């Protein structure tokens, strides 16, 4: 058994919103009353209901639950952006709930970094200045600030974008800036509240992978409190996952625990969705399509492919409807001056809300799928390998479940 030092300790934490919440509402909650009943009788809203757990140093602790389950309230109690109603938050042995406001400022500055869902970047400052912002508050000189900012930007893959402005970057890149800003001050604890939820699924998965890579590469690993409403994301990044409903914690465990040994009906229901792969749609793996029209010369199309760093592209008609795909392999045999339409292979069209398992049956040719809207216009592309990777992951989860079930019946 490994025993890492405890970084964050949440002790019997309660948050009830409303005036004088310590009174009747807290009494009712302690007596076991439901969130609904408390709201009906006192008008108070239960945000967090007796949360009690520990987070180890260097782990990615995921809090998962539907909207309104209390995730944000819980994470904000850790740095007291929300004042707890009862209970304690202990970080490195220090009772955060007892800090004076001045010590609290210092605690936030020196120990925590936050990444938000909607980036919160300054539009009129360049990327470097945005990332260096937190360090200014910390009192670092300009050169040291810029150096730390550039290092953090390199970590998130944005070296070279220091002088760009947020508006010039894609959503995924802006969120990288947000992550770099949090990393630049080398916080012990990263608080990430739905940080990836606004991103397209593919970019989102890239960011998840990158977060894991960054975390593993750091000499002193941050402890990360990561919030999401998406079970797939929770299972992918979490060393442990905490599942919340109505402010209360239903289960805390490793992804495997959650999948194979759900402790409440509520958790079991969530897991069921993953088990069936029901949650996966074409939109989960759709990427922007790179397109050319049929009369484009092969040589020009190859240039387009190169610049987009793709090994295939879609050929469309003048209305934007898919005609076929052109692959890098076909490019080797096609004369550069030929119109591309002569070398495009027919592709299958799918809707973005089609189930992934069904779409996969159309991937036999190995060509990308054309994702089309109701009018038949191309709106995106799906790489068959991405479908495989995603289905494979679900498969391995399902297999584990089957094995667990089989073991259960043998006994
Ligand atoms: N400032 C507030 N005043 C009153 N109720 C709030 C406040 N913030 C959150 N709540 C309520 O607390 C509960 C938990 O909210 P929240 O922590 O934001 O959930 P989540 O982040 O999981 O979506 C919800 O019922 C929400 O309506
Ligand atoms: Mg929230």
C-alpha cells in the first residue's frame, strides 16, 4: 500500500445558502432531512451536505455530479470563495476555515491556482501578460514574471504565441492560456472547475491527455481538484473520483471502484450508461473538416493537406455537400495538374447525433466519414481511428464489468 501525505482534508463540511443558515436549516440537515424538504421548510438551499474526505498529495481528485449537485460550492469552500456553514478545510495541516482574511489572501496566493470554464482572460493583453498576471500580484519583477510565463506557455504547448491576443486563439488554445496562468505561479493545488467542459470533444480529450502528461512531468506534482459533470472525463483523468448528488457524496473510489463496485443505485445508473456505450455519439469524435472543391488541382490540394497537417481531406460541391475524400496515399499516384474530383473516393455520410457504434459499421473503407447537417452539407469529419480508440476504451471498461459480474456469479 502506498501512503502519500494528505494534502487536503475536508471534515464534515456543510454549506447552506441563505441568512442564518446555522440555525434551523443546519439542524434539519443534521437530522437527516433532504435538500428538498429543507428548502420547502426554511427557504435555504443545501449546497454541500457533510462532505468528508482526504486528498493525497499529487493526486487528481475528481468531483463528478450533475448540474446543481454542489461541485462548485465544494471546490470554492477549499479557498473560501464560499464560506462554509460548518465543518473544516485543512490544507497541509493548517485549518483554512480559521484563517484571518489576511492569512487567507496569502494562502490563496501561495498555494492555489484556479482554472475556470470560461477562461477569464483579459482581451486587451497579450498571452504572456495574461499568464504573468498572477505573478504580478505575487510581487515578482517583470523579467522573472515573463520568464515564468513563457515556461508555463511552453508546458501547455503554446510556445510562440506569447505576443498573440486571446481573440486570435481558438477556444482550446485560450483554455491552454488559462491553464498556463494557473501553472505559472507553481501552486501546490490546482482547482479546476469544469475547465474543459466548454471545449469541443476532440480538443477536450487532447487537453485531458495533456493535463496528465504535465502532471507526470512536474518534479513536484500539483494536487489537482478537478470538477466535471462528465463521467467519461472523470474516469479518464481521475486517480480517484467522488460522485455527488444533492450536495452529498455518494461514493469515492478509483475509476475501477466506481465502475465495478458502485455503492449506491445512483452510481450504478451512471455506470450503466458507460457500460452500454450509450453516451457516445458521432459528435464526440467529430473534428473540423478540411475541404476543397472538385476543380482544385491535385498539387494545390496536397498543399492544403500539408498546411492542415492532415492525411486526408474532403472534396465538396459548390453547395458544400460532400463528393468524396482524397487521401495522402491517392496523392502519390495522382498527377499534380489533375482536378481533384478525378481522384476522390466516395465517402459515407453520417449525422452528428448518430451512435458511434453504428457509425463504426460504415468505416470499412478506412476513409474518413462525412458528418453532414440536415440539408446534407458537410459540417465535420470523423477519422475511423478515433472511433476505434473511443470504442476500444469503452470496450475495455465493459470487459472489466463483465469479468466482475462473472466473478460475482461464481461465488
Ligand atoms: N450563491 C448561491 N445562493 C443560493 N444558492 C446557491 C448559490 N450558489 C449555488 N447555489 C445552489 O447550491 C446548489 C449547488 O450549486 P453548485 O455548487 O453551483 O452546483 P454544481 O457546481 O454542481 O452545478 C444548487 O442547488 C444551487 O442552486
Ligand atoms: Mg458548477
